[in-house]
C-alpha cells in the first residue's frame, strides 16, 4: 500500500491505529470538560492509552521518570475521562476530563498559568489564573 | 545552577525561555476561543512562535514538509490568536483562536473528529462532528 493510501486509511477509517513516535508515545491534551480550558499536555504510550479507556481515569507515560503514571496517584488529583478523541493522523489524543483539584504539579488548576505577549525587546510572560489550589511542597514531600 | 533551580526558574519566572526539543520544536495546542474545542495539535519552532505573536495569526512548523507554515496560507482558513499561553515547563503552547472555516486538512472544523471507545476485542473509533466544512480535493489541488 502506498504512503498516501496508508494516510487516507488512518484519517478516514475507524481502526484504532495510533501513530507512536520513536519513543512509543502519542501526545495527549487534557481539557476541562466544564470550561474548555487546556489543563495539561502530556504523553501516553500504548499501555497508558488502554488503561485510560479501561479505567475511565487518565494514565500517562512520564518521559522524565520513564514510567507509567496514573494521574493523581501521588496528589490525589485524578482526572475522570468524559470523552476521548483521536486526531486525523492518529498521533495526538484529546481527553475531556473532570479534574479533581489541580492538574499542574506546581499546584495550579492548569499548567498554562502564564500568558505570552510581545514586550519591549522580545516576548515575555505574565501570570494569569496562577493562584495555587494546593501547596506542592506539602503534597509531594517524601 | 542545579537542574532543579533551572526548573524552578522556568516554572515560576516570567522570562520567555521555551524548552525546544531536539528538533527545535515545542508542541502547540489550538483551541476554538468560542467553544473550547481542541482544533489541532501541531508544532512551532522559534520563528513560528515569534511570527505568531508579531502577526496575531498562527504560524507553525511542519515536521513532514520541514518548513515554516502560516496556517491557512493555502486554504485561506487562518487562525486569529486571541490569547497565547505557555505551560509550566515551557515545552508546550496553548493558543485560543478564532478559526476561519476549518482547522483540519481533511476539511473538518477540528482534527479531532473521531471518538475512542472500548469495543469488542479492543479500542475502536467512531465519527463525531465529522461533517466537512470544505472539500480538501478542491482546496489543495495543484
């Protein structure tokens, strides 16, 4: 089959055939089912994908820790999956979730707590929705 | 400076210091400013980031074509950026956009036109919001 026939199949068929990258991962975007805000961008391997669908809770693969990871297993701030979608070329997943507490390890509801704007001399960040839901030092201490 | 001090700085400071991957890219999620739906997941290099902020329209870097790309330059379906945000570790961007027409090259409004569910014998896809806004054969023909 030609490359373009492969692509057409991935885009228009209903077979689940994720296009994992060289590390065996797809990108996953989690949005807040209530507000539409993006909570986080992370990665899933094949096992994380399957565990997420089977359990109805988000599982990811941590590239830094090189480990499968149930979201909230340390913090208790789990994500209940309302809907999972696959993109056209099957290398990205979108999950709409009910977020318990906060998604970000810094304690914020969303990882996207800073805006990017043009400033003098280049781009700069400013805080937006940056108040903490929890104290990361208390939650993640050993 | 230690790795953890570097991380703290990236997370809590207001310096724009994107963490590009080995290919010089960050992940970018575009959502519909009106509905909160995820329209697409793509990549930006440093130039795409800067052009996006300067112009107020989304620019990406195509990994397959190895080229900078103004969204809509062929189709006319541009993205006006309402807000740009950076995530905690500065390797992902979220833009809320006003999408003209459709984001997906298949002609759908969003690239995420298929749901993932558990089926007999494994995961499967089903169409959702899959009607086409435009005919890709007419738009992209040479």
